[in-house]
C-alpha cells in the first residue's frame, strides 16, 4: 500500500513533514558550513604564519651557508702555501694543497685564478669551467659588494665564495670555493625548518625525496602562475614563493611547501561527526512523525486512495470502506455514490461501443474519420489493411505519421483544408512491388448539434476488379482479333497456294523462245514465289496467334531454363548493355512448359535490350510464398501511360519492324500457365516486367 501511495502526489501532511526535515537539515548544514569555514580559516592563517617563519628560516640557512663558505675562503686565502704556490705558479703543488683542504672542509671544489681571471688549478683533476666567464662574474659581484653568490650552469647549482690572494699588498690571484646545492643540501634544510623545499633554477629544479614525484610535478605545474612573495593553497599543500637569496644574475625561485593533509583530516573528522549527529536527530524526528502520520492519516487515506485509483482505472466493483466518522468517512460515502453512478454509465457506454465496433468491423468498406487538426480518430480493421496502417499504432494518430498512400492522404487533406470532397476517386499506388487500386469517397461529418468535426473517408479495394476488367478487355480484344485473323488467313491461304503452284510450274516448265527473255522471266517468277512465301509466313504467325496454346507442363530446372533461353539472344548486338541474372539458389523445380517459358524469357530480355541504349538489364527469379516470381528490369527509355495500356494489345508496336504480336503471345502464355504479368515503367528511368506463376 505504501509503495503504491508513494508514486502519487505528495499529500499536505507529508509536505509538512518534509518541510520540517528540510528546515532542520538546512539549519544543520549552515551551522556545519559556518563552523567549518571558521576553523578552516583559523587553521589556514596559522599555517600561513608558520610558512612565513619557515621561509625566513630558509633564507637564514642559505645566508649562513654563504657566510660559512666565505669564512672558509678567507681562511684559505691566508694560507702560506697557497700564497707561495700561487705566486710562483706551482700548479701541481697548489692542486694537491687544494685537494687536501677540499676534503678537510667538505667543499665541492676549490679553484685558483690568476689576476686576469684565468683558471690556474683546482681541487678537481681535469676540471674545466668552459662557458663560464668567472672573471666578469667576480668583478660584478665585487662591484656590488658581494663576496658570495649562487650560480647555476648546465651541470649543477652551487653557492660560490670568492676571496683575493694577496702577497705583500699585491693581489696575485683569486680563490673561489663552492658548495653544491642538491637534494642532500635541501634535506638538511628541510630537517631544520620541518617543511619541504623546491628550488627552481633556469636549468633545473632541485628537490629532495620528501615529496612524491606526482605531488612535486603537480605543485611545480600549478605554482608556475604564482608571483614572488605570494602564498597559495594548492591541493593538500600550502605553498609560498620567494626568490633564492643571494642570486645576483641567474634568477630562480624557491618554493617552501607545508603539508596540510593532517589539518584537513581533522576537519573531515569533525564534519563526519557533525553529519552523523545531524542525521541521528533527523532520523529520530522522522520516525516520530511517521508513527503519528500512519496512525492519524495514512490508513484512511490509503483506503480512500485505493478506491479512487481503481475507479480511475475503470474498476467500479471495489467498494470504499468507511472506518471512521470524521471527514474521511464522509468523503468515502461520496466516493461510493460516485462509483455506483459511474458503474451504470460505464455499462451503457460499453454496450454502445461494442455495438459501434461490431458495425465498423463488419462493414466491407474501410472507414476513416479525421479531425480538423489532422488527427485520425477512427480506423476500422478493413481500412487498416487497405492503407497498410501498422496494427501496433494506437489512435488518435496524426495523418502525416500514419504512412498512408500519398494519393489517399492528399484527398483527405483537400477535404479538411479546402472542403473539397470526392466520390469514388481511384488511387493507384505500389506496395511491396504490387500495384494496388483504392476507391476513395470523402464527406464531412458533424456532431448531434451540427458542429463540424472533420471528414469521413470511405475506402474500397478495387484492385482485383480493375485487374480482371483489364484482363477481360485484353482477352476480348484478343478473341476478336483471333477470329478475324483466322478468317482472313483462311480466305488468303487457298489463293496463295494456287498462286504458288502456278508460279512454280511457270518457273520450272518454261521453254525459251525468241520473243521472251528467259532471265527476266525467271527473275519475275522467282520474286513471285518469294513474296508468296513471305506472305505465307506472316499468315502462319497469325494462325499461331489465333490457335489455342497447349501447355505441356513438366518439372523444370530454372537455371537450365534461363541458360537455354538466353543462349539464342544475340548479346553481341548490344555491346553497351550489361545483362545480369540473379537466381535464388533455394528455388525448387516448377511445373512449366519449357518451350513456351523459354519463348517468354527470350522475348522479354530481347525487348529490354532493345529498349536500353546503354546501361544494364537484370533478370531475376525468386520464390514469393508458393509462387515463382520472374522480373525483367532495364534502365532504358521507359514508356508513357498510353503505351503501358496498349503494350499487350496485338499488332501494337513502337518498333520500325515487327508484327506487334510478341508481348501478346507472352501474355497468352502466362495466362495459360495460370499466372499474371504486370508492367511498371517511367519515362527515362526504365521498365520492370513482373510475372507470378
């Protein structure tokens, strides 16, 4: 009951409960958001202060590193051996001395230059400073009062410190020492300030293993748009940007990174606790409301709702029970009275609808009613079959969506829009390769008050009637012509026989004389015999046409039948036309007169080739239900309506030569086999002959 109830409209009492829950929920959410924002902002401010302190610690650590390196350089420049070896250019001794100090002081290289800035020697054997104008760098640093600086080249990044080597108040050279800024250096720095550090130099990024590679790449990419001195929260890290202290020429950035994941975890724990507590309160309020609601309202409402729902679905047999004396009880009584009235009215309407449906479905004509808006309101079973309206389409249905034949649809639209009504108007159309003819009559219809409601169309299928009429006309013409031909042939054949015999006697028994020319005489008598033979051949064709066709049916293999039929067609006379055959492999053998059917196929294919200047002719055989379907289709010049109506008439031809009896004989052969032949053609598009046997 409750599941069915939930699918319908929400009641007022339910709306009140939902509103109460929503108000409590919104209040709780706003409180959580406010507390979260306050705590989050407070934590963020605290972490930003910590980050500033750590960034100061970074600067202090690097400054201390430079100061310590400067002290070491001052110590080295005052060493007696270094001064003497430099003064006398004892490079090998100086190199060994520098190597000892480099190992003892934990430096990453000690270099000695002469007073021109050229490298004398260093603590690293074979070391070269190619591409590094150290003398200019030293001059620039000293001109600005800098003894130490950071420099990054293609190999690494170092903290440099430069000192003068002086002997008797004369500068005899320069000494430079360096400390490499790498992951180990940053690790010591991070342990001191308890934060991660990244240094972005022109050639590289220096980092330790404190951050994962994914986090490091993400922070480097996202911080590229930040300015020096800016602090920003990126993902789970608070990032501060500052310049690398002491860099004079080669610029770089230092990122101080503070992990915020622990703080966020604490906030999420607080949020989970707040949400859990809120839902516990809401759940308690909801249970209390539901219990009260079910006891006071839900049961009587569901009983009433069930009764009204069944009435709405057409079930008037379900009585609504009255369980209380309150407003629900009075409403139940009213619904029961309404149910009884509707039950009586429904029985009357059902009887009337059944009677009307029986009338419509027993009428042999198709009946369709269409409103002024183009919606089909009524369409009996006969009409559905005639206009091929799919049975699953329910009414009302828009006329344009019904898939009616175009001519039928145009007649109905004219009746609706122009009030133009027709009587027994024939509509010819093709459906699934078959011609169908419908007779359509339209008239307006109105309700009992005379108000126009639309148009009613009465449809009759006259396809078989029209085809029988056409076949009867052809048969009558053929019969009359046959009688005429038989009579004419009989009257002409006897004189022709006498004439032929006489001509042969004259030709064979001639005795030349002086007065006659033998050659001329024989030429004339020979022409007489030849013409008589030609006339006799034409008369023989007339007699064949007039004589009844005797069908001697036998089981025929259709592939052999087609091959034998096409073997006598002069295909070489049509080089621009392609003849194709398509025979269904699943075709069984059919009982046919082999000689007559070869004559039919040969005649149709010959006509198709002659009607096609260039293109293709397709001969196809397939099974349609229990019948054999033969189609001959060309892409030639086609025929007009008048030619199609006379195509099977004897002596009708559009060829320069011929008797016009070929298609007439084909028509008779198909009739004698108990089949039908149908032609479809459009000018300049081609012709299709269809035979069903």
